[in-house]
C-alpha cells in the first residue's frame, strides 16, 4: 500500500494523541528515519510539542486531525483507530468469484 503524506501525518498524529506504538506504522514503505523526519516537521509546524521527552498534540494538532479525518471521510472508530496497512485488502466487485 502506498502512503500519501496526509495519510502518514494523520497516523502519526493519532499515535501521539493516543500514546501509541510507532512500530505499528513502520513497514516496507515507511522507515524509522522517515517517521522521525515527519515528527520533526510536525513539531516545527506547531502540531506537536515535546514536553519532558513526551510528545503531545497542541490544539492546532487536534484541529489538523479533525480536518484530515473529514477529508478522508473517516467516521466513528476510524477517527481514532487507523487500520494496519498489512491487513487492508482490495475490495472486489460483487460478481467476482473466489475459488480456493
């Protein structure tokens, strides 16, 4: 699955908000250094603060999450839980038949 910048940003912001594990977004397309670069950029833009070594969202960061959730059409639990990309599958046409 390809990551867009906005998709990765919303996932990082959700992890910071919920004090999640960064290992969940590391994959073949996203490395630790890439996530660290995004976190540095988000800190520069004022979406994340680093207080006593812990990352926290600013009010601007909370607003950005809401904007991105609305842009992606996320509703209900998708607003605070992002699916893991390795478990996402392609949606099939209703006339496609699966034969094991």
